[in-house]
C-alpha cells in the first residue's frame, strides 16, 4: 500500500478524485473531499465533471466547439510515419508472424491512445532505485508532501500522480492510477510555471517486490518523459543501465538524468561523479543535450536542501510549455520499432529485388528445352525440305520413293514376324511407358534458378515468401508444358497442312516436267529409229535423253539449295511458336506471381523507409 501523509492541510487533489470515492459513514466524504482548500466542493464538482468530459472526449476548454489547433511540422511528420507503419503492418501480416509485428502493433495502439488524450498535458515519471530520493524530489517539485519519505524500504508501493492543471483524468486512467493516488500541488507562483505537467512518482525499479517492478515497467511504457533519479552510491547500478537506460537510449530527448544528494559529496567530488555519470550514459548510447544539441539533460541537485531543484523546475516548465514531449516520445518508440524491424525489410547492399533479363531468358530457355522446342523446329525444317523435295524432285525419283513407301510396311511386318519367331519361349518385358513428355527435373531446376535470382539479397522472410510463391506456381507447370509439347509440338513437327510454297516452286515443277518430256521425246525418237520408222540419227535423241536425265537431278539439286533458307526460317518460326507458348505458360504460372510478390516487398520497403525516416524533431535542450 502506498504510504501517504495524514496532513489534510497539505494534501491536494484535482477536484475529480474525491467525487469518485464513496462517501464515508454519516454522509461525510473521505479526507481530501473538500479539495484541501476549505470549500464545500459543490462548484468544484461541476467544474471537475466538465473537465472529465473534456479529457475523455479530447475536447478543449470550450466543450469541443473550437477547431483543433494545426499540427506542428513534427506532429505532421509523426502522423506520416504512423500511417506508414500501419500500412507496413497490414502488408506484412500474411508474410511475417504475429510475434514479429507485436512491437509495431503495440506502438500503433499506444500512439493512438495517447493522441486521443489531452495534448495540453505532459506526463513525466520520476524513476529510480531504492534510496535515490525520488519521493523527496517529487514532494519538492509539488511544494507539498504527497509521497511519504523515510528509511523504510520500499517506501513507494504504487504510482502516485500530481497534476498541475485540470483535464488530465484520461491520461491518469490510461496509467491506471486510482483516484485516491491523484493529487494537486500547492498553488504558488512557482507552480504556475509547471501548468500542464502531470508528475508521477514510481516505485523503486530494483524493488524486491515483483508487483512494484511491474508498475514501473508499465508506466514507463506510457509516459511522455522520464526523470531518472540516481544517487552517488548507485548511479552505476547495472539494473538501471542494462534494463532501462540502454534499451531506452533512443528516447534521449525525453529523458532527464538527475544526480541527487550532491550535498553529500565534498569539494570537487560532485563534478567527478557527474563526469563519470555522463561517461556511463555515453556508453549506454544516450545522446547528451550539451552545447545546444538535442539529447538527455543531466544535472546535479539535492532534493533535501533544495540545491538545483529550482533549475530542474525551470527545465521541466520549459519542457512542458513546448508541448512536444508526447510527439517526441511516440517518435522515439517508432524509431525503436523501426530498428528492430530493419532486418525484416532491408537487405544491405541490395539495390532492389527484381528478376533480371538474363534470368528470364535462361528460364524461358530451360522451359523451351523441356518441351523440345529445338527438336520440334528441326522436325519442321525437315518436313519443309521433304515437301520441297517432293515438289521439285524428278518424277522417276518420286515414283521410286512411292514404291519404297508401299514396300516398307511389308518389310517391317516381316522383320517383326522374324523377331516374334526368335523370341518364342522367352518372356520379353514390355518397353517402359514414359509418363511425362516434359523433363520434370529440368522444369524444377528452371524454377529454382529463377527463384534464387529473384531472392538474391532479400531479407529471409520475404525470400521465403518468394520461393513459396515460385513453388506453388510450378506445381502444375510440368503438366501444362506436357500438354503444349503434345499438342503444339506435334502440330509443328508433323503439320496437318502442307507448309506454304515459295513462288519459285511452280517454275521448278515446270522445269522438271520439261526435263521429263525431253527424256520421253528423246526415248521415243530413239525407239522410232530402232524400229525403222524414223531416219537413223542416234546423236540427237541420245543428246536429248542425256540432257533430260542430267537436267532433272540438276534442277532438283538447285531446288534443294534454294530450299535451305526457307526451310530454316520455317523451322525457326515453328521453334519460336513452341518456345513462346512454353514461355507464356511459365510467365503466367511462375514469373508473374513472383514479380507480384517482389512488388509487394518493394511497397513494404517504401513504407518502411517512411517509418525509419526520423524527420525533424523539437530540440529538448533547455538553454
């Protein structure tokens, strides 16, 4: 239980606390119900209720009728960063686990909660180890003894709040400070300088009671600023530096470090201890607000004698009047979350995730190889040349090929019969049936290669997401390529229609016809001479026959030479069609989903860049 003083004339509340407590027996409220100033509290009750409504609703003193003040540049920058962090979390939920995004989610929730409460107040916590003099300093700043001090440890068991102005009820509710532990300072000229500040005295951070440490951790995560109170004996305490100061190094602009009890240090000992304290803070990574630079404020004082307390009060007054502590605290929380999220969104030395042209070309080449595009192109080229040979060959050679084509089935049947006779009595295993036309291993290798190229330099979670996307896309890719190889590949290799004929084919056909007619005419002329019908002249018919016999193959050879170029182009066109079909299938199933995943990563990386941008901040250095 928090030890409080029984001096009713020195205890103050905010006009809202007493009315939240039940009346004592006999219709008399508990002590402190009269506000500590001798009034009956009736008028104060109305004022307090209005203040409570304003605090909860976020309205100003006019009941919310006036427009909200324009945001400062720092607040606008913070709003952009929070919006980017919210989008970052939304885009990453399906890619990262919940524990990884928990810190960012907590920052967003706390930022929304704080921005919905009074911006006119600055919540400052006083924290320190056992015996550091926190409560004494708390009472000295309040001008009245609120928190009990003494030799018994721990003295403070729960957070105690002191508010210098109305409208802070919502902030104190957020800190879970009950009404009985909320107080008001004595109204003095010095108190006016601290108007808008809410000071919270915390239990000892090294208390042996676990509940006390829980109070400290909970409140420190919610306040706008912290005054760390250390003493000459325990200013280097490992618990203070390792558990609190070092993890909160990024919150230097909302941090005060006070060396209390300097009255116990003789001569120059106070300066030596202060220098050593600054060295320790520098080792913790806390920037010190010296020489006009932003950072933590470090000063020495004695809460018991009052030495240096006035300077601290002046610094806290200036700090409160700036009204930028909440913005800087939230911005520091965002910075901290951004540092922890950096390994998940930024890969050092990586210019940008993408599938390079070389990787795309290699992927398409592997798919074309898997469907046999090159072989199909060669088959189409041979088919074109066969058609050219049939069209431009000599009639006798075409007749011989026709005969061989009729004779081949019978010859193959005879060979099959002989093979069957020779294999009687032996069990011959049937030839293995190839289930897949496409080489599955080649397809899988192509997918792995393009995925490795895409994830080069990506953070591990996004690299894993890209690989999973590529694997899902490649699940039915071999079957789709098989269908292309069976349908389009067969149509290319053995076209159902004859290839288009070039313009010189009719001339070649006429040439072959002419050579054939010359042979026939020379042969008939020679036969007529042999039978005695014609005058014997052997030389002319023989020359005609020789010209026809030589001219026909010569025309065929010339046509075969002329057919090489068109045949090659026809085969290349067939190969290109099959290659394009395979590449289109690969793009639709693998490349495009992977590119979409990389685009999502680029989006989240841009959002992270906005979150990580520190932006401009108010300097917390008090001159």
